[in-house]
C-alpha cells in the first residue's frame, strides 16, 4: 500500500491502455508516454503492462506502508531505482520542463487497482478505471500487487533519432491535395495551451484552401491529426473519443506519440512523412 | 478497387461510401464482423460509411489486410442478418420538448408520436462510451443542434438533432435537444460488452409514464 500524502494537481493511475472495446466507444486511455511507463516497469522488475502513477503539473509525496522498490521515469534527469522503507515519505519533484511534462512512478508489484474492461487505466470523462475513476487526492491509499521475482530488461528504445515526429499520411487523402500535405509537412507548429489527455492543439499558420468542416464520423485513434474547421490541427491523445468527424491528414507513428505527448505548450513540433510499414531503423 | 488507406501504423480504414445510409451501415457491420475473425486483427470498428481494422503489426501487415479486405468486398454479401432488437421505454418529459414542438410546428404529443413511431438503426457508437447514433429520425423533427450546448446532460436523456436520435449514456456536455428520459443503462463498464447497443442493432422507443 502507498498513500498520497501531497497530491500534484494532476495524477492518475495508467497502464498500457484498454483495448478491444472501441466498437463500444471506449477509448484506449493508458500512458501518454508509453515508453517511459515500460522503462519504469522494467527498472523495478514489473511486467511491461503493470499500472503506474502518471503525474503532471507539479510535485507531491507518497508514504510507503511497506518496503518497496520504486523508480521515477519520464520528465526526470536520470531514472534510478530506489528502495523505500516502511513508513518512508518519498518527495517527488515536479516534472523537469526540459525533459517533458509527465513523470511515471512505478512501484515493485505495480499499482493493483481493479481491472475494468481489461485495464487499470483511468478514463476521467467516463469516471471509470484507475483509482475510483478519478484524479488522485491526498489520503488516497493505492493497493500494490505482488512482486515478480523475475527481472526484466529495459525495453529497446524505438524512438526516432530526430526532433521530427513521424506521420503516416491518410486516411482522408481525397480531402487534402498534395499542396495541403506539403504545407502541413513543412510547417513548424507549436504545442498550444489547450492540450490535455484528449488531444493537443497545435498553433501555426492554418491550413488554407480547403473545406475542413465536420463530416460523417469515422473511427479515429490516438495520434490521428485532425484538421478543424479553422484549419488548425489537433493531435488526438489516448483519452480521445473513438470516432471523429474532422478530416485526418495523417497519424503519428505509435512509437513517436509519447515523444510528442512530452512536449510542453510553446514547444516546436515538425512532422515527417513515412510509410505505414515496419518501424524503420533509426 | 476498394478505397483503403492506413490509419497510422497499426490500423486501416476502408471507405464504402459517403452518406448516412442503412445499406452502407449493414455492409460496414458485416465487414467488421468478418474482419474480427481475420488473423492479426485485434478490433474492427464501423463508422457510418467506413470500417476500421486495428491490427497487430507483428502478426499481419497493411498489405496483407488490404488484400484480405479487397477480396471480402468482392464477395456477394452472404450474411444479411440484422442486429439485435431493443425496446427502450421513455418518459417524454425532456426540458426541450416544448421548444421542439414550437420550432417544428407540432404539438408535444405529435413530437412524441413521431419519435416513438420510428424504427431506428444504430449507425455507429462513439462520442463517449456507449453513445449510439440512431437514424433515421422523422424529417418533421429535423432541427439543428442547440446554439448553446449544455455543459452537463444527465445520463439517460433521450435527445434529437438533425436526422438522428440518441440516449446519453453518461453525464456529459451535449448540444442535442432533450425530449425525454429513460432508466435503461446504456453503458456499464463492468459488463462485457459494456455498451448496450452495437452498430447495426435496431431500436424502438416506447412512451411510458412510470
């Protein structure tokens, strides 16, 4: 058991996501930066999909009720597994702006909240999953699972060795001309203030010369880049609805979405087109 | 050649048309159900006139699935079976019922009659978990969404907008006209499947006073 003794403004329990229920309109949710979640789990010997605390916008502290290994990854300088003794209060610094906006706190055994539709991830708009379907507050007591004796290797990074975010063009090719795609791919956008677990709006010159109004909704996914009526892009994030009516100019490669998620409002974003095949070697 | 495009590195979308149409919805439902038994496919989700397959890139590829889909669309539709039938009791006492009557030039009982007379099809599920877009609404009830959406629409609200109707499954913001309320739960995260309705299902509304 670990207790939240000082809560940051925005912390939720997340795992790798809730799959298999999109036809019922259930978003995948899960970590905004899945690579940092996998790394955190590997460093404390957890299964890759164990649940952790995703933490943003500030610092906080945890009280450990029994001795446990823990680690903090994501927007931190150097992740290092530590051991807390029973009764220890562990103070967590806010995410370091230079490294991003989310940190991931994994404890040995994983956060053992009940599975809802196969996942421990919190889905705030539906108020289910995670810890009582909500943001963590002071006094919340999080159950911790059984430790696994086995150690696991940190995952090989699939990150692309460039600032650019890889995009697969489609599935609304007919809506966008080659010039629109060219304009989109040559623009340097900035992450807008309006960016959260549902989607990141991007600021930049609006895509001009087309009709981007809402049309018949079709399935979308995290990473889909919608062009809104005003020509501004929104990149859908893990809590986004499963269907959308705005045309999608392209979709961020799943290996790069976490890198985009870690960018803070005002940070630059450039996109580069790739084919939908296997992840090319960096 | 069918119109197939990638939706990222682990999904693809096939476009069957560009209209809200029962025949397209039936075709989308049938393709989705065939896709669910195709190796490597993890989930298949119908849109109004599209189907999206989410796949495991370690088990299949965009090219393999696109080829499988192409041969599926070339086959004669074999399975014309419709979806499940549902009857939803409604108390027609919604806060917008009077306004809907005024703007459509009908009496409130005519609005209720026309809404309850419809035999609806679930076109797709989305917006929030369990939200089913049902059509087609009687053209006499066709109104644009409210100018000012509500910040909170209570779960169970029965609503209309354009040629569609729906039951709000959760407390959410919403811009449709609220004409009634049902006690039927449209979404339960502890159930499997969690949504009461699925794309292709048929729905009727029955007035109740209880």
